[in-house]
């Protein structure tokens, strides 16, 4: 019997991606919802045929502990709320998936990891691209040094933000701007292609063309990640302009790249030897089925809370580098590497 998933927060990502993906999963299914909006509860109840017993609001959420139909809680709220809901789900004794970025501070990440450990339940971050064939191919080619050691990487990810989700430009709710939301994919892509963590970072904020909208958070950012062997990665993110969505690595004997790289579909890749002929797959369905498989077979997830902590630590280091204009060491970042 497929595991029951409850989505917490029925915004754009839950509505447009996760709920439809849960109609395609094999090992888990949409069994419940947590929402503060009664009209959404009514609509989802009808559309997905949900029993009243599996519909919660933010006040009644903790009663999910007594509901055996819900195995997995998936937290899809603004970033600053992730910690509270992961901790409450842990106390309710549920397995948890938490959206990216994991939290607005490393301290929150550590509390979340500790709560999940105490609960003895599985915990993963909503890193969908780890389950996407082109990204898996970048990991394989990069980490096995198919074209020799990688010497240079480049990654861009950004879009023109139209304020449809105002929490994204609230420092308090989002923790930061496009670096937290979109730049995180560049940080991840670079690390799993290189197969190493950087030793330091430098960074620069982009000028603000819309200081009213970007009053609290950066409008854009460019940064560099430096590796122990001298390799460097040049990255860029923005909420002010549509950047190309791209991940590229140059090695001693060739190159590999994805463009478009980071979307929900339409990913295309090529290497010096030609196009990657790989399929586009339903990423979120694969990601959630992999997590359900980890729960069912007691396997470790490839995208654990510790990886979420690592990335939040790296994002903090990049902010510190931009704020100080100095090179910032990343030696204290938790040493989690991506497995293929
Ligand atoms: P959204 O604004 O569309 O949805 C957020 C939901 O949280 C809304 O339904 C809102 O009502 C609810 N909410 C509860 N308390 C709130 C509060 N105090 N302030 C604001 N909203 C509140 O945002 P989204 O795009 O669905 O993003 C939700 C999460 O999913 C974020 O963590 C985001 O980073 C993540 N996300 C991940 C991906 C991915 O590809 N993995 C894509 C999009 C979003």
C-alpha cells in the first residue's frame, strides 16, 4: 500500500507541481493537506477526494500524530517557517520532506536535524534534481573525471520576479533573495559535478535596479567558489532579470554542460562528444518515490537534512563574502558530498 503524504502549505509549488506529481507516484500518494485557507481545503478535498479526517489547519496540525493514514509530512511553506513545521512533524512521529532552502539559518537546520533524529524518522530536503537523469549524468561524468579533473565551472539561475509570492523578498520570511531561492541550484550543481566542497568563496551583490521591491533582500548576486585543487566556479543569480539556466564544467580533456539546466522539465545536456540523449522525467514524482522507498526499505536518503545544512552554511558564507568584500573560508561547512 502506498505511503500517505500530507502537503503542508498549498501555494504555487504544492498546487502546480507536488500534488500533480503525487498522482504519478507509485510508492506514495496524496493523503492529506495542511492549510490555513478553508476555501483551499474545500477545493482540494473535492479535487483529490480527501477525507475530512486528513485535512488540517496550522492549529490542528499536531493532531496528525494520531492519524495512521499520514506517513510523510512534506513542508512546502515560506523558508522561515520550515523549522517550526519540521519540528512539529517530528514530534508527531512522521517522516519528513522539507523544501529547499532548508531554513534561514544553520542554527535552525541543526535544530531540525536534532528533532528528526530524536523522532527516529527519515528526513530529506526537496532536492528534485538529484533524481533527474541529466543531473545524474553531470555527477557521474564529473565525479569519475571522464574528461580529466574539472578546472572551471559556471552556473547561472535566475528569473525576473513579479512579486507573485511577496514572502520571497521578505528578509524575515525568505532569509535572503535569489541566492537562497535560485542560487542554491548553482551551488549544488557545481558541488555535485566537481564532487568536492569549495574551500572558500568570494561574492558581489548586483546593483539594485528596483530598490523598492528589493528593499530587504539582494536583487542579484555573482559569486565564485574556489576549490583546493585550484578549480574555480563562477556563478550568478537574479530576481531582476531572466538569466540563462545553465551548468557547465570544463576539464583537462573536454567539457560538459546542461542548458536549460534547472527547470521542472526541458533539461538538455551535451558534452564535447555530443548531445546527452537522456529523457526528461517527472522529477518530483521520482524524488518522492525515492523517499518513500527509503522509508519502506530503511535506506538512507541521498538528500538528507545534513545536505540542507551544508547548503545553508555555504549560502551564509556567500552572503558574508558579499557583505565584507572579503574571501570567506568554508572550512567549517559540514562535509557532506553528493552520492550518485
Ligand atoms: P507560495 O507563496 O506559492 O506558497 C506558500 C504557501 O505557504 C502559501 O499557500 C501560503 O498561504 C502559505 N503560508 C503559510 N503561512 C504563511 C505566512 N506566514 N506567510 C506567507 N505564506 C504562508 O510559495 P511556493 O513557491 O509554493 O514556495 C513554497 C516552498 O517551496 C518554499 O520553500 C520554496 O523555496 C519551495 N519551492 C521549491 C521548488 C523546487 O523546485 N524544489 C519550487 C518552488 C518552490
